[in-house]
C-alpha cells in the first residue's frame, strides 16, 4: 500500500441530520482520518417540505458529480425513495468505471455491498409483538417500497404476519417515506379510517415511530397500555424517550467504517468479499411493555441532551442574525459580506460559495437539453472563506466541482445545493466541519442562503427594470436625448438656481424644416433618419452647463445657464455649420434643415421656465417667417 497516496472518495446520500446517516458518516469519516482519505459528500434534503418542484432543485446536486474525478464511491442510495434517481446514480458510477460499495442493496452485482440483516431482525420484532404480547391487529407504517430497506422491512412484516396466521389489512398499512412527519400522517389516516384501535403500530424506523407515539398520546392513548408501538434503528431519541421505544439496534458506525475499508482494500488490490452482512439485534423496551437495561446513563443522557439544546439554540441565534442581516442587503457584495461574517460560527475550516456563472441573469436556467435543475458549464466562486481569510475564483468548469481543485490532503467535504424551486443557483461546500451532520438546522441554513441569493438576483433585475423605466420616462427612444419630461425635470431646477443666483439664462427653440415633405416623398424611415441627425447636432451644441431635448414631434430646445457674451451667435453658428456638414456627409435627396430662435433673459422671481420657452418659441417663428419671405423673394 502506498502510504503517501491520497485517495478521493465520493459519498452520495440523501439527508444528513437523521441518526442513520449521521452514524454511518461518522464511521466513514473515522476511517478516512486514519487512512489519509479525502471524502466528498454530495447530499440533499429531498422530501422535506412537501414540494415536488422544490425536490427537483434539491436533488440537482447529484448532477454535479463527475465520478471519473474520484477513485471510488460509497453509495447510501438506500436513503433515496426515488428508484429512477438511484438508477441514474448507479449508471453514472458504472460509466466512470470506479470501484463502488453500496449500502443495503444487492440490486447491482457488479458493486460491493455492505448490509445489515433487516429482514431477520424485523421478523423477530413482529414475532415478539405477536407471540410474546399477543397482538392480533397491527397497523404498519412503511418506508418507501421503492427503497431497498423500505421493501425488505415491509416484506419481513408481511411474512411474519402470515407465518403467525394473521392477515395484513391493506387499510392498516400506511405508505410512509421514512420522514418523521409520516408518523403524524399515519395517525391522521388511522383516525380518518374509523377502524378500531390496533394492538400495535409497527413503524419502519424510529423517526416515524416517535412522531406517531406523540400524536397518539395527544389523542389520549397511553403507550403501551392502550396500544404498543415499535420503531427501527434504536436512535438516541428512541432510547431515551418516555416510554423508551422498542426498536432494532444496528451497527451503523461499523457499517460506515467497514464500507470505507472494503473500498480502500479494493483500490489497493486486496481481495474483498463481494457482500458483507452485519447482524442487528432487536431491543425490546417500554413501548411494547418490556423492560430494557440499555437506557443511556442518566448523566450521559443529560450531558448529550444539554449539548444538543445548547447547540440548537446557538444555531438558531446564528440563523436569525444571518436572516436579519441578509434582509438588509441590496447587492451581491453586501450579501456575501453578511455571510462571511457568520461563517466562523459554523466551526469549519473552509467554506466555498459556488454559483452558476449566470446566476444573476433574468432567466437563469441550464440549456434546454439538460433541464433547469442542471449546472452550467462554468461556475463562479465569489466567496471562499479559508481559516478566516477571504478570496474568490472568477470562473471555473463545473466539472471540477471544487473552485480551487481537490485538496492534496485528508479532508471531509460536504456539498449542498442552492436553488430556488427547481432552478439551480449553485451549491456550497463545507470542509472539515461537522455542522451538516450534527445540526438540525443545516437544511434551514441552505434554504436561507438560497432565498437570499434569489432575492438579490430579483432585486438586481428589479433595479435594472426601474432604471430602464426611468430612462424611458425622460429619454426620447428615437433620438436618445431628453424628452419633454426629462427636460422639464432638469431644466426647471437649473432655472430656479439661476433665479436664486441672479443669473441669466439662454433658451434656443428649434423647429425642423420640411419634415412633412421628407415623410410624404421619401417615407417615414427617412423622416426618422433626418430627426435623429438633427438630434445629434443638438447634442453636439450642448456644453457643460446646457441641456438639449426633443420637445415634441419636430421641435427641439437647448437651455443654457449664465451664458457668456455672444453666446447666441456662437451657438447658432455652430448649429448651422453642423447642419451643412451633415448634409454634405449623408448626401440625401433632401436637405436636413431647421429654424432656430434664441433668447437670453435674466431669470427673475415670477418668471417660469415655460415663459422663457414661449419667448424663444416666438423668436423661432420670427426666424421661420423670415426664411419663408426670403424663399418667396428668391422665386420672384
């Protein structure tokens, strides 16, 4: 064995905060730390919020994995209820050609597997309830039957019932998903059925059992006096609840440790058994009427419980501060700063926020052929927090998964998805920190980060839309200079400042000549062209203390404050010169022409901008009349 070699293991799992996953992960991590292995967990919290759309976005994290970049895989696919998703994962691992160990599944003979004898121990549990306690009527709360463990435990229950001469009643079987809330739903379904109270509720795991027991007690039923309940997994909460739950003790830590050992030995050419089966034992306790000496020591129980409460309270406070801080942010920079300030409380070595390269786009979705829950080809990492130091990575291929590549050392990495509904925003990575597996609030943190990033994205586009609306309100879309609204808003303030300062103002009113002739003879496109050229000339005639605008139709204005002596002559000379130049340049069959009338007047109290405009308008019409008289005299 090459002691210097760093192996990279990928672990695929659904959920992290359940005791089953927690204990297996602890076993894997312990082995990894002892054998110089870099472990990367890709995890989601599917089925937690009762939204299929949300779940699509949640499981997007599994699309990120490039299995060919890893040396081997550990698949906790028994934590998935979706067979199609499991098959997809198996197919990708097979294609990558890396060795693989699967938990609780014999479906794929080309992979090694680690399992615990669920069938035998579940039968022992059911037989105990029937034969020792005399149960005749039993309700069963199942795990998902598409899940290997869910199916095996269900089959064991059915088999035990039949062997004891009892007929399983379909209306007494509730199809759960291994989630704690399924326990309440199972009780609700029982109450709605109108059936008599069974002798026992047998649950496929402790999580559902604990919630079921609580729901029954709220209805006034006593356990085990009125009805027995049993679980599966012998979790800390089940062991120390009141009454303590009759359950099944499984060597979960050992299973994780052994799975990692098998995989490493395979990589080092050491022959391994294709299947390893670990034994589980039933723990008959208070919830079925038995007495069990396996309760945790009271001092140990109090210590662990206090630590959990303290940790949860601390995490809640951190999340509240994070949520409050993020609510005040309006830009991505502000958002990332708030996140950075609180990362240290996660007690991790490294935190990497990874977003799709187009996460701020109006429609941030993957190419059509890969769906909205897939990752773009490139990602960006705007926030990398590494032992208190912050840096970022502009862009990197999503196939790299890590913004800065794999660490050349033993690490534990947790990849968790960031999404809004079914649309990917990115993911984040926690390195060498146990927050994802010890905290009940990891999923809450993930949703808080996702929602804040989505809010920033929406605010970014809302501000862009507002800017565009404001621009359209004050800018003429054809000429790209101020329209009447924009001119009045700005020039009126300039005029009032001149009144206060006792300064003069200059206003030039410009009217295009012959626009109707151009439109009638050459079309409106040519008319628009002529107006745009005139607008460009007006813009070029505006100095630092001037503003030009399209006042309406073929009318334009230029407003200037505190004009110098000879300002009118200088402006009109430049204006007429530019007209001559544009006509020489464009060589149209018509002439772009305009009449300009300018006035300079003191800005006095009682005067208004409109009164000055009217004066300039009248001056312009005088000029236009003079032009007409000049043309008539030329014809004569």
